[in-house]
């Protein structure tokens, strides 16, 4: 289903994100988790994309498998890094041939494993350019073209300390043809509400989907802050995690915190919630249970 139709049909969307594993065995385990999460009736799911070719083929394979073997709508991530114009064209042609209608267009982080990488060698240096290119493709699997999402940063983009310029850049991505914004994860909803209001002031009217990731372990919390480009961990959450005797307790704290975030976001009219699942199903299912619902359909009707 095209992402525009999903937002037209759902007042609030609920979606899950996965990353492609590096082995066939891990892929099979992930797909079992995806099948389990399908019971929650998400609006769509997305699959991340490795820089420098590390998981690109597995991204496509996983997205196609989701399209063919489940009833889920899959969104494939696509980054600017390490791509020539011919490579980007081939990727989108492959997506179109596979019936993949939606793409999340990202600038991407410089790959750490590619020797001699130069950003200026990429066909596109910025996500805005990639959005325009995706929207221009004549053979998209939908007459409206590919559905396109872009990233937003409630706590501020780490590469742009000027918060006023940051909103100009986000507006440019939307004006280039983005259908929606998916935010980086955050732990304090006040950061999102301020971000949403600044989007309104900038004239950004597309749906904004928030990224939520429950903390599962103390080590995971540190990695999360690194992967999320410096996500702030509120002192209250740090204190709660610090009281935990083991990672099982940390996981309970993480699920509880994420549940409270989701309940408050729903109360304040969030357009969508996107769960960064880390390829597991337990935490997401517990959050749904804590919210008192069995699946996304009940949440959308709430």
C-alpha cells in the first residue's frame, strides 16, 4: 500500500523498524519475530540499510520477503552514501520491479569500514536531493510515484547546530516531495512537542511519526545514545536504570518508560508511533499490553 493511503486511512499509525541480519540463520529468527508482530496489525514496517554495502542486498531481500509472505506494507530505507547515480537508479528500478512502493530517504552516516570514502563522490550529498530523484522516477510501482519519508530530529540534528537552519533544511526535504517525517528516537516528549510546533511554524504539514525505542540493558542504553547520534537520557530515567540489579530489571524500566511516553503522545494527538524493535518482539508486545490493547487497530480507534 502507498504510504499516502496509509495515512489517509489511519488517524494514528503504528509501525515497526527492523535491521537486516548478517546471516541466514539470524534472518530466519528475525522473520519469526516479524510474523509474531504482524499479529499487532501495524500500519507498516521499515527495514534499515547499511552504509558501504554491508547489508544492502539483505535489506532488499528482507523487504521483498515481507511483501510476499506477510500482509504487511514494507518501507525500505535508502541512504545517499556510497552510491553513484547508476547504482541509485538500479536500486530504485529493483524496488519498483519487486512492488516496493515506499522508501525512507536518508542522508546517511559516513561508513567506517569503507577505505578512502569521500562524500563528494556520492551522486547525492543531501537527503533533499535523493528525495527529488526518487520522486522523479518514471517507473515507480504506483502512478503517484514512490511514497517517500524523511528523517526529523526532535533534539536537533547533530550536523546542524543552528536550529533555525535545521528547520529550513527539513522544510526543503518536505518541499522536495516527502510524504511524511519519521523522527529519531527521544526519551522526553517535551522535545517532540517543541519540534512539532516548530514544524508548524515552518509551514511543514506532512504527518510526523515519532521514533520510540525502549531501553533493554545498561550496555544497550550506552550503544543507543551512540547510535541515536547523542540522544539525551533524562536524569529520571538514568536514576531508574541505576537502581536496577540486572538487565531484566532494566528492560522492565525501559518498557515502562516507553509505555508512559506512548500514552502521553497518544493523548496529545501524535500522528504516528514508530517502534525501533532491535529485531525483537517482546518489548513492543509488552508496551501494547501495558496500553491495554491487543493490536494497532484498537489504538487507531482510541
